[in-house]
C-alpha cells in the first residue's frame, strides 16, 4: 500500500513515519505540511515526494491511502476530501470536533467505498488486549467498577511547537483540550474493553493550570475528571490531565466480582490480577515497540476487511466527550443519547 502523510509534527515523526517505513507492505509516497520544511525533512529521511498542498497528494495516483495527522479542527475536512478523492484514510484522534462532522466522515467512507480508520491506538496495546481477554473469559465475573487515567505534562512538551503558542492550547485549532486529547483515549478504551456504552456522566472539566503567553488561562480544558455509568450499570472514573509533571500515568484498574485487574501499574508486568482469594497472577507481556495502528490499517486495506476502528464507533466516544463538557458546564448529571 502506498501512503501519503498529511501533517508532519510529533505523531508523524514518533509513530506513523517510522511504523510505515518498517512495514514491508507499505511504501511512503510523500508528505505534506503547512510548513514545507517539515515535510521536506521527513521526505529526506523516509523517502517520497514533498507535496505543495494536500490536494496535489490526493490527485496523485501513486497514493492509495493517507494518514491525517493535522490539528483537530481540520481532521474532518481533510478526511472527507481524501475519501472523495478515492483514498483510504487513517485519521488521528479525536476523529472530529463535532458529532455531525464525525457522522459525515463515516458517511463519506461508505459512499466512497473506502476504508476509514480512527487511530485509537490504545486498543492495540498488548496489556489492554490481555485485560480485555481476561474480562471476556468471565473468569473474574462481572465488572463492577473501574478507574482509568491518562495524564502527562502537556502538549507544549510533546508537539512540534514546544511553546505556549502550541495549537493544542488554541480553541479554534484544537476545539477540545485534555479531554479530547487524552480523555478520548480512555473513553474509547473502556467502551471497547467493557463492550458497553456510557449512558450517564457527571464531570468537572476546566482550564485549571496552563496559561497563554499573556498569562491568561488557556481557552480549552487542561484537566478533567468524569464519573460515568454504562448501560449495564458499571461505574467508573475517567481522569485526563495535562498537569502531571511527574511520570506519565496511563493506568487502568478494573474491579470485578472475583478479583481486580491492574493494567500498567508496574513496568515489569503489563497486567496484574489479584483474585478474591488472594491469589496473584502477573502477566509479563512481550515488549511492544510499535503502536500497531498503521499495521492494522494496512492489513485491513490489503485484505478487504472492514475498518478495525470505524468513524461510526469513534463518534460514540465523541458523544461522551461532549456530554462531559455539558455536564461540567451545567453542573448536572447528563444522560447520553445515541
Ligand atoms: N493517537 C495518539 O496517541 C496521538 C498522539 C499525539 C497526537 N495525536 C493527534 O495527532 C494530531 C497531530 O498531533 P501532533 O502531536 O503531531 O501535533 P504537532 O503540533 O506536533 O504537529 C501537527 C502538524 O500538522 C501540521 N498541520 C496543521 N494543520 C495542517 C493542515 N491543514 N495541513 C497540513 N498540515 C497541517 C502542523 O504544521 C504541524 O506540523 C492531533 O490531532 C493529535 O490529537 C494522536
């Protein structure tokens, strides 16, 4: 499969370009970024063309699929144009910044007969897969409660622009803050792992910490805590924070009738189960050197499979995020409609 990459920032540099290069079924056709030097640098390192605009990439018959790695507010437009141009698309999370745009992306994929996958890569994590397998086996009984968290020191320490002027802090470009950046991963993960949908939510989502260069609070949220309930009555908390100035926390704890599953609690063991009778089972998992998201995209396209993570699926996660924002603003508990 021949792939073009739109947006040449951190996620392309750290994940997608190296994972494309090391996949024997993928050839990189080229790169586009609003800053040409960023595209040129990656083309120099990984091969392929430097496109003057992404429309040129979409017209190129040497491109079968594109990876959309631009700022949040542009995902929908770039994705829909790419699908209409007959390209398969792997689009970064959050898939879109409105539910309507997410639905339009799903529709555009169906109409074009092309595969659209959303890069919710937490589903590819071996520890998460193992935990899902344990839950699905029923050996620990029903899930009762969970805690899940994703927190780090903020996108000004991650993105290609390492300043307070990063687009991640700009409402027009990001639309969503920590909730859409990190919360999106954990909500998606829990929906997938529990095989259930969130139906009720209360939350506090706010700009508590980060400041613009003028010393004003940023215009998107930087911290969020949500209290959630699924359709089967599983209750839990989702925490997303850009104010964790210590080690990244990407952990999950699942309390079941007959034991507790801890994921990512220790570096040595991916998953730790403590049964009700005290028995402890430690799962040492193979070292994971790639996210696997590009591999899953390419496999699905090559084998004519349906999207491993469709836009229709990701829209349900987006609905939960908007419900969290509404719950926080109104100070009330919200029922989520699907
Ligand atoms: N799946 C994950 O774990 C994960 C991790 C990090 C980022 N992301 C997502 O990836 C996307 C990019 O994040 P990043 O960390 O690489 O940001 P970044 O700021 O490091 O890079 C974004 C790049 O996109 C370019 N860009 C913006 N709009 C563009 C457009 N319309 N056309 C072409 N280029 C454009 C910018 O010039 C910049 O070079 C975001 O949506 C983010 O949420 C996902």
